[in-house]
C-alpha cells in the first residue's frame, strides 16, 4: 500500500496575519529603541506597544537582542538571510554599471535610502556597544559588512582606472564608508534637518568629486 505523504497547508490569511503582527512588533521596537535606547526598553514595553503577548516575543526572538537584530536586518537588508550586503543583486548591479558616475550614484542611493530606513536604529546600536557583548558583535559585524560593500565598489572603480590619480581603493572605500555612515546621516538629517533628497544629493556629489578622475567626474 502506497504511503501517503503528509502535506502541511499554510493558510494565506494566517501567513498574512503573522507577517502583519511581525511588522507591528518591528515598528514598536524601532520606536522604543530610538526613543528610550536599548537598555531603557524592555520586551514588555514592545509587547504592550505592539498589542501582543510578551510570551510571543520570547518565543519568536528569544530575547531583546534577538529582537534588535531582527529589526535591524529587516530595515537594512529586508530579510534575515546570510547573503552578504556586497553579494546582494542590487549591490552587484550598481558595481556593474558602465558609467562610473552612475555606478557611484546607484551605490550611494542605496546607502542613503538604507540610512533613511534604519539610521536612527543603527545609531542606537552604535551608542553603547560595550553594554552588551552580543550587541557589540552585532555592531562590529554590521560595520564590517558596510565597509566590505564600499570596498567592492572602490576596487571595481580602481580596476577600470576610474578613481582619481593617486587614490587607492582602500582610501576610496574609507571615503564612501564615512559619507554613508550613521554619523553623517544624524548630522545632516536629524541635527541640521536636511531633507532626504538634499542629504542624498550631497553625499553623491561629494563622493563623485572625491573619488572619480577629473576627466570623468
């Protein structure tokens, strides 16, 4: 007699409801982590704000650091896969553009859009990394991934002879890493109240002037 294979049916409505709940939890976590800080926020605070049971957060994320990591991953990368930022399709597509100015603009548009979504939360994570070893590792990993992403583009520009004379790929990556950093985002968007468009345009124009050969910039 042929053995029947059990199939697990997932209701689309149930899946949509679960994702809506996770989105509500992320929104609550983002608001509270930014307004109260990592240490000043509890899972109960987030559960109350998201209108879910506190047990749900423990079962889903394990602890507060797990919730922070999840929220950061979704805001920055859109998922929690282990695919590195430098290997994402949009990063590869930007590097492969023929015009160096277009490649630089596409790369930095992605970086500044990311900051608009996640910059405030990244600043929270950056503020007190010594307060929690797990948080410190998360911050270090994120910074390394961001630098690697910038270095990949800089190496591509260098290989095609498009960087300014005398500028190495490592130095170009340092410039990109700085211009796209949470610190610059905070200064221009939060302290000086620049619009997202003005901030993005300034970063792109500044990077183009700093990195590209005079004949191309």
